[in-house]
């Protein structure tokens, strides 16, 4: 399945192929097997009905009479191509019916049986092949653990800001979330993010970025410890519900900790003080419309200028030597080569 994205000054354009996709949850293997069993039983029932209704045209070598049980027996051994020959059609029209109707039903039954086996083998083989190919080529990707409201928003923001959807891997233990992630073109693994084997399946060791958006703070702390042990160099961002747990997450190895309840509370408070403040903050957090916050490299033409002289954007901070400095800091009064600037700008709306 191919996914195309184009447009935008930061994202460029690409055509990518999703390397990993779980089986379509709308049609589970159990449901497919159930359908095939019902079809097989239907074929058997039709054959039994044909033989029993016309039972006087058949003979049984043991007693000459074909009962309902004999009809079931004859139909079973016939559609499975066993055919012991103890019950046979003796009249011309019964033999014609066997040739025109029963024989095709036998072929359909065999195709159904063989097709089920081949489909199971082919699907499993294709899944193993795609999984191995994904493991071989996936590196420097983003792993998002937890695909609830926060996780979906985080992934959407990453993609809006130029992340390749094929480089995003979702881990969640809810089948509905996995289905939704697959529909949007993301690789997804169903399982508990606190388990090492699940993290290893997501190639966490080779990941560049890890975003943890779980509903429980204790689970988030455990996942952070495990991720940091498996990948000491990854940039780990964690959402936490309670501010008291933020220091624990930082000690566990998180590079950035976002207190979700506190952030929501501040937005509610600002909206209560002034609805306009809440609207502006929401606008800054959204992408592709209105205003947005971004970070970029200082251009050659901007070197030596002050942040106020940057055209088309408002510089609110400068990152120099991996240290964030506010725009009013006198040490960054003049922009230098290698600086990163955090700006507020007009969002590039999608056409």
C-alpha cells in the first residue's frame, strides 16, 4: 500500500510504502474461517437434500434402501472424493444430477479447502517477509507508545511538520487504535508498551525519537526506564498527568516531560480570563492554519542581524550551543551561524 504526501516548505514530497501493517481487523482470521465453514456446511446440506429427495433412485449395497443417515453419509464421502461405492445412483436422471450438480459442488468444496490452506500459508509468509524487511530497513524512526487522544495529536503534529509517515511506529494494546493507525498508513504493533519484547519488535534500539503518551503515570515511568535502558541515545518525550511525577520521569531518562493536566488547566484558566487568549494559544498549537510555532536554522542572510530584523516571522527564542535563550537575552542580541530560532509565523495552509 502506497501513501503519498506533498506540499509544504518543510515536508517536501515523497512516495513511501508502509513497511509494516497488521492484518485487517475488520476481517479477522476467525471470521474468515467461520465463513468458509458455513460455505462448506451449505454445500454438504445441498448435496444431502438432493440425495434424500431422490433417494428412490439410489441403492445401498447393504439393504437396498437409502435413509436420511445414508444420504448424509453418501454426501460426505462424495464431496470429499472418498467414494466407497456402497451407495450409488442407479437411474439415469440421478446419475445426470450427480454429473451436473453434485460434481461441481465437489470441486467447489475442494477449492474451498485447498484455498483456505493456501491463504493461511500465504498470509503468514507475506507477513513474516514484510516484518523482516521492515526490521532490516527501519532506523532513525519515531516510536509513539500510546495512540489515544494525545498520541494521535502528537503523530499528527509530527507529520504536519515534515515527518515521514513510514518512519512512524505506533504501539498500543487496543485493537481499535491499531486499526486506526493502519488506516492512516502508520506501522503499528499491538501489545503492552511496558514489555521489552514489544519494544524490541518496534526496533526501539534504532529509534531516533520516542513519544510516550500513556494514561497512567506509573506505566509511563516504567516504559521510560525500559526505553532508556534499551536505547540510551534516543530523544524521549513523555506526557504525564500529575506534575508531582515529572521529576521521576526526568530521573528515569526523559528528555522532555509535558504535564497534560497542568497544560489543560492553564489553557482553561487563560480562556476564563479572556476567551481571546485561549483562542490564540490553541491557534499556536495547531498546524496548517492561522499562526504556528516552529524551529528552524538561521539563514546566511540573517547572520549578524538582531532577532527583530528577521522578516516575515517573530523570533521568540534562540537555541545556541544546545541552550535555549529568550529573544530578550542580551547574549543572543545578534544571530550567529549555527543558531536555531524558535519563531511564530503564518501557517502554510494546505491547498
